[in-house]
């Protein structure tokens, strides 16, 4: 959706208030300091210009003591200004980092508060990406506003001093500055328009760049001879706005040359005029320098005000992108707590569900009950909807129709924090925490539980990982990727990773253990042993397993057979095998004969 290239006053106010609040919260001392310094230092250049004039006048009059006094004052002012500028620069940077970090932190906290369904839409994914990029703008906003204020004061003081020497001169100078300022504003507007209109190119460029630097893509890009082609594509997209900018810049060139020349002529005229006033005895000789310095000050202040104003405009527009994500509606958690004493009963009642970006329902009129402490298995072909049922059970998406009940209460009314305390899941796309070591990869299953090395080693053993840990040079302290530490790091195979994730769910020790093909990448012997362990530890607790291996499935008390989003059979192994033309029986026999894995 193209955005208007205009600053919305409400967003401007909100962004400024946000930036100020953050500034004073993150480092109040620095905030007060830089605000005060910006005001104090504004009139200094004009005072310096006056002193310069006085020094020359004293010199011309042969007043040695007066000359020395003002030279001393001038030097003192210069030192003060230098100190203020450096300390100010330092505090500005500190504040910018703080505000930027705060803005990003708010964004990441927000990500966790919006529903998975809302996160999945492309629009919101785009919003997050843009917001992340522009969080920095909020850091710039207030220091820039302060600079505008300070430069405006400097400008006003210089005009006042100049007018006190000769108001017609002051008037001429201010008037001749107008064309240059107008040109600058127009040029910045144009640049911003070009920048905005090329956002698609830039994002494509960024997308290609991430492919170029992604290790996982290296082999395919090399083998297919794509790498250099992609570099050229990245370049083409990324330079697009520069190409357009240069073309527009050429159009401005003659006008800029004309207005620059006009300003030089005006300076010359003003100096001649002042010279005449001096010769006529109406102005002291030193003030020629004062006027020249004041003119320089005026031009530099005007330049800074105009350029900061335009940047503030961009900052505010960027801030509106940031707020667009921060304003997304949040998921409201239910209030009914799930009793902590035993695994909850979970029931699906005639549930139908379509993914937010999907067209057809993938779950159709599904009903089943998982009683406290039951061992349940879900079987069905790939894509039949097993994982989706688990996601719905977690309440990650609301169903189109029907109800999901936890201890007979609709899931929408359930307090998820209390519900999730019961649940532990090993999904197919489980996380790999490659930045940290073996121990932490397991501890992350439940960080509220005290990290006890002995107990961690027990779950490592349950997941049949002890031989691997014994082989690693750093054992449980081994970082699980070479990317983060090529000396202490190691890369694990798919099967090993899966067992680490399994150990993590064991560490969680949940009342309802959900395993989505937990041993798909593990050999048959290890799988058998792992399931023996699961059976032991889940006694009295609920287990939900998705598996293709019937040797595992058959042990469940209740088996749900899913086909194209529907439950077509449910019951125990024996009950399902008794169905003459049942799908379960057919699949079981095919696997027994070795046709299915
Ligand atoms: P299974 O676990 O049985 O292999 P899934 O539950 O993962 O099957 O998928 C069921 C169907 O839902 C598939 O057709 C799949 O393509 C689709 N699907 C899965 N995730 C999404 C999603 N996030 N958005 C849209 N469709 C999805």
C-alpha cells in the first residue's frame, strides 16, 4: 500500500512524546544535559563574532590591554564550546543507543503478544520487518528536534545582532537566503520521494543479500552457478534509488549554481556596504569582521535547520511505520485457570479450521476426547492435518466452527499460561539453539526449573544421548554450532538434534507430552529404547504421539486415524484391526509387509 508522503501531526506528536519519554527514562541526566547544552551553546557563535569585531577595533585603536582581554575571552569561549560539543556528542550517542534498544525491545515483546494467526499474514510480517528497520528513527528524533531549536535560537540571535549593527543589511541577507533554503527543501523532498518509491527494489536487494550470506544456500548457489548472478541482481536493486537521485540532482544543478552565486554577490554587496559605513564613520572598523562572521553563522544555522527539518519529517514517517506494528491488536488471554493437580481433559467438538492464508478447511468436523492420563496416537498420511490438530490444541489458531474444550471449558476462556504449564511439545520444526551449549539446549525446556546437572544428565540418558556427550571434547559445555565458536563448537546431525529436542521435552516433564514424529530421524533401535523410556516416565500422564511407525502407534490406548482433515476411525489397535475395510488395518498390513516405512 503506497503511503502518503506527508507528516501526520498526530503521529508527529506521538513520536516526539515517545522519543522524549524514552530519553528521560533511559538516561535522565544525559537528557537534561544535552537539552541544556543545546540552549546554552546557541548564542555562542554570535558572541564570538562580536568579540572578533571588538578585537580588531581595539587593535586599530592601539589598545593593547583591551585587545588581550578580548583575545582571552574569545579563547575561553572557544574552549567552552569545544568541551560542550564533545560531551554533548557523547551523551547524544548514548541516548540514541538506549532509545533504539528500547524501541526494538518493545517491538520484540509485542511480537509475543499478538496471535500466531495475525503474525502469519504477509502484511504483518512486512510491518514487522519495516518496524525493525525504522526503530532507529525514534532514537534520532529528539536530538534532531533539539538541534533545530538550538540552531533556530542561533539564527535569531545572529539576525538580532546584525540588525543592531545595521537593520537594512540584516534584511538583505535574510532575503537572499530564501531561494537557497527553498531549493534545499525541494531537493530533500524529492530525495525522500525517490527513496520511498524504491522500497520494493531495496527490499528485494536486502532479500538477495541475505541469500548470499546464508551458509545453507552456499552449496546450491555455487553448484547452480548462481552466486555471481545474484551479486549483480543485488547491486541492480540496491543502486536503483541512487541512479534516480543522480538524475534528479542534475535537474537541480543550474538552480543551485544560480542561487549560490546570488548569495555570494549579496555577501560581496553587504561587505561593500559595511565598508562604506566604516569610511563614513558610522560603523567601527572591527565590525566588518563581525558582519562577515554573522553572515557565515546565519547560513550555517539556516542550512542545519532546513536539513534537520526534512530529516525529522522522515523520522516521523518512519516512526508511523514503527507504531503500525506496535498498534496491532493483541491476543487477550482467558481467565479460567487450569487446575495444576492433574493432566487436563482435552476435547475437540466438531472442529473445522482453515489457515488464515489457506482457502480450504484442513480440519473438518473433527471430534475426539483425550482423557486425563491417556496415551493417544494420531496416524494419517502427510498433509492429512495431524500437526494442525496439535496447533489447534495449543490454541494457536481459533477454529472456524466447533469448540475445543479443556476440562470442559472453551479454550478461548482458558488462561494460556496455566494451560501451557501442563503442555510440552516436540514439533517437527523444533528449535535448535545453536548459539549455546548442550546443557542450555536442554534446560530451555523449562527455565523455571533450577539447572541441576545430575538431572540434566538423566534426561540426556533417556534420549539416548550419553554416548554422544561422552565423545564431545567439551561434553555438556559443547557449543552446538561451529558458527558461534569454531574451537569449542560442533555441528550435530539431524538425528542428534532431534534427540536433543526430545531431551528438552523430557526436561520439561509435562503432564501432557506431545511428540510429532519425534524419532523420524532416529534409527529403529534407538526409537524402541526411547519409547520404552517415554512409557515409563509418562505413567499416569497424558501422551499424544504422531507417528508413521505402527510399532509405536499400536501401543496407544486410543488411535485417531486422520484422512484429509477428517477423523475416519478411532479406537484401540485391536478395535481398529477388527474393522474389515478400515484404513488403519490396511496401512498396518502394508507396513507389516514392508511396503510402508
Ligand atoms: P500433517 O501433520 O498431517 O502432515 P499438517 O497438519 O502439517 O499435516 O498440514 C495439513 C494441511 O495444512 C496441509 O495441506 C498443509 O499444506 C496445510 N498447512 C499447514 N500449515 C499451514 C499454514 N501455516 N498455512 C496454510 N496451510 C498450512
